């Protein structure tokens, strides 16, 4: 026994990974230092994937600047050993203050958000000059995203002003003109840092009553900037709410006068990691890299107590300090659902008892109608989480797992590494803050489809159950009662189309990320054809799920309809909708007087399932055109057929204002056209 005790410390010394893992496992919410120590140990052991995973966990756990720099070095060391993120962008940071520290951390923060970035930093205070000067390094860099990192000192609103309203409007126009420059010259998206109202106000509390005070002017400026960003004039622009971030940490922490005067750095080193994290989250949302689904545990997470022990009415919820905390957490979860986050439940419990508590306990705020997938069983949670992703038809990298049990969190983190794991503190009073601190549910815009997303995914789960019990795939699809509605691109759907272009990866032949302005140009250009497809079935209205963008070009051999973008939401993959969309594409080509179709496939890490689509539809490889649209890209051509035979498993209705042609090539009258577009 003495020999074993003596040997045990030596064995632990020889196992730095095990020692660091033991420290992390002993903490309910692992600290930044513990996560970083584990990342270093895994790096030393040659485990690149897990080392980077824990380096990311370390920056999730805290904002220590030195810790972030260490995590950045570790990530850079193993960057080449890992698969490249599906999204890449050239990001220019244009600052009114010294942004060197921000740009040093931004690549790490973006990698954590799922975006690989190359960063350009303009000279101190030269943001306007670099935008205006066509010979500047910014123009040579040609950014995809422009980050305007500015502070309140740069906003020219100083008392006294004769007309506060006019002064604010003039200053807003000055800044929105920079948005116009970035969009017009580079086709870039814009991320604008909001201003932080300084805490030092000579007028004191009276400032809130004086429209011309510095505080009032800056607040109104921020409000108007947000209003413009939300309007058509703000297309492609997103804001980082720095006022909210600074208020959270304390404005005297956000800005350190020593750094302002000595280094012209408006954001203190203590807060640069926080700013980098949220800039990356907003940028990732613009590029469609946000997480989609929140997977929740029940016992100890959504409510207090163990359901199997305390019964339907014995769970802690609604009353008392702990009960009110769980109810507050449920309200926050429902608010996430309202902005488009899909809810799922993953619980080790008896499903019948779980359904009973949802049906009978009046204190539950979340209902089963709010939940897209319920997985209540005794299987291990990593398996259940994978099953949720499969049922919803989304990637595991779209899920966020929340559980009060550190052992369950660790199991999911280790066995389903693509899933994000949010640790919860011991006290339920801290649950809302823990989830609110997670930044990757950011959205670029809110559409009607976002608000109905849980309902749509819930319908998908119901349909999946029917599929499993159907006699054949054709019987299953035919029994869904699907109806595809094809309409021209227009004001009612451009925002949704831009959103789909920004985030759709799996069924997307080119993954071109067009801005909202680009999408609008397709709607009005007579040489462009643009159609959107809405799908309904007997379970749900899935909203706009398909996009076809094409342009009429003139080749030496005659006019060709060239596909710019062809994509479908992952919610409807496998339903034969792509065949019906091909029929729509053929009708577009004939209506445009084109004798040939041309399409391009640009391979990415996620769209391999459409690699053979053009070939399956009868297209031939175009000689000498491979690689013109990017590395590995292929070009395909097809003589426009007289008619297209589709599986006929759904009704297809084409809007009467959309171009369509009959079998003989002549235009079909509107009344007859809708009749001919119905296929069962």
C-alpha cells in the first residue's frame, strides 16, 4: 500500500493531460486558466483538435488579455492541422484609435465563431482617408467586411448646438456615407462599433433633460444609427452595441485614461477580448455562421429537482428564489426561440413522465409546442444529441448544449466536438447570465421564417417519424401533401433570400454570398432571372426554402442562361424539390429565349452532396472551363430540353407573374398556366 501511494504522484507528474483534465473536471464552470492549462497539455501531447477545442473554451471562460494571447499562439500553432472553416473573409479594421490589440485577437475570435479571416489594419485614425484613396492599402486588400472601430471622441457632437436634431442627422449622414463607400467600392459588409457614452458628464443628472447635452446627443446619435442600419439604407450593415458591453463591465473599466493618453487606445486591455468576441459574433452572423439550435437538459436545468423522484408537481419552478430563477431562465429561452433559435430537449428521463409534467404543471412556461425535438430516454447524451441533429437535418455544428451536470457536458464535448457546450453555474440564479454571455446566437436580421423556425423544425421531426414508418420513400413523400409555390424575387422576399444566400451551405452549388443590394439588383435587371420557392406540407409552412438566380449572357453560339446561385434550405433536402426547381430553371431559360443552360459547381467543405447534381440532371462537363470560378470548380452545360420529367411527388404552382412556357415553347395564358403547373 505504501508503495502504491508513493508511486501515484510520479504517475500523475508523467501525465500532464490527466492532471489538467482533473482540475477542469473538478470545477462546475472551468476557469480560463484551467482550460488554457489543459489546452497546453493537449498541445504538448500532440492532440491538435482537443488542444484547440480547449483553447477556445479558455477564451469562452474569461477576458484576460494575456490568456487570450496565449490561446491565440496555441491556435496558430495547430491551425494547419485542423480542417479549415467553411467560411472565409478578408476583414479590414478601420479605427479612429489604436486597434493593434484588437486586430491581434480578432482572427482567434473569428476562428472560434467558425470563420477563417485575414485581417488588414489601417493606420491610426486614417479610416476615412483609406476609404477615399483608391491607391490605399485598403483598396489593394479588397475587403469582404469593413469593421469601423470608432469611439465617442470621433463623433462630432459637442455642446452647444443650436439645433440638436439637425446636428445629430448631419453626423449620422457623415457616418453612413462611410458605409456607402465600403459597399460601393468593395461590395463589402460593414460592422460598425457603436459609441460608448462617457461617464463624465459636466451637467450631471440634468443632462438627461437637456437635448443638447453631450450625453443626450450621443444617445440620440446611437439610436438614429441603429434606425438607419435597420432600414433599406443600412443593407449589409451590422452594429456592435458597445454601449451595452461597456455598461455590463463598467464604463470606467471599458476605458482606461492612461491608455487613451499614452497610446491612443480607446478600449482598455481588460476589455479588448470582449470587444473581439462580440465583433466576431456579429461578423459571423453576417456570414451565416450563427448556431441554430439550443439543446436543453431538464432536471436541474429547465427546472429544479429530479422529476423521477419528486413527481410532476414537485419540481422547483415558479415560487421561491430558486423557482423564480428557473422561470427567469425559461423566459430567456423563449425569447431566444422568438428570434429564431430552435429549441430541443435532451434529458435522461422517462418520456411519458416528461410529457405528463409539460401537460399538467401550470408553472412551466416552455411548452412542448415550443420544442422542435424531444429526446427523453436513458441513452447516453452524446448519442441523443447526434440524434437531434439528424432528426432536424442540420449539422452538429449548429447545436448548443446546455446542461447543469459537468459530467454530461464533458461527454458531449469529447464525443460530439462540433457541438458548443455552455457551462452553467451551481446557482440557477446565474443561468440567464451564463446563456446570455454566449454570443453565437447572433442574427443578421429577423424575418418571418426566423420567428416560425421552431414550428418548421418541429414539423420536420414529425415528418421524419412518418418516414420511418412508411412503406417506401415515394409513399412517404407522396403522403406529405407538399405544395411548392414559385414566385419572382421581389420586395416581399429579398431579405429572406439574402439571408439564405448568406448562410446556406449544404445544398448550395456556388456558395456566393450576395449582399442585399446584389439580391435587389437581380429583381430589377431584365437580363436576370430570379425565383424563390416556398414549400408547404400538411405539417407546416416551411417558408421560402429555395432560390434560383440566373443571368442571360450572350455566347458566340447564342444566348445562354447561366446559373449564378442555386440553393435550398437544409430543412427540405431529400424531398425531390431540386428536380422541380430544375423544371423551373428550364422554363426560365425558354422564356428568356435561351437555347442552353450553364451551371457551375464550386466545392466547399459542406456542399459535397450536390457535387453530382448537374451530371444527374443531364448536363455535360464544359471543356476548358474548369477552375474558372475557383479552385476545383467545374462548369456544366445543357441544351434546353423540350420538357422535364419530374418525380411528381408535390404540387408545383408558379406565380402568374413569373415567366413560364408551354410544351410547345409558347407563353401559356395565366389561367391555364397554373393548371399546367400542378403535378401529383
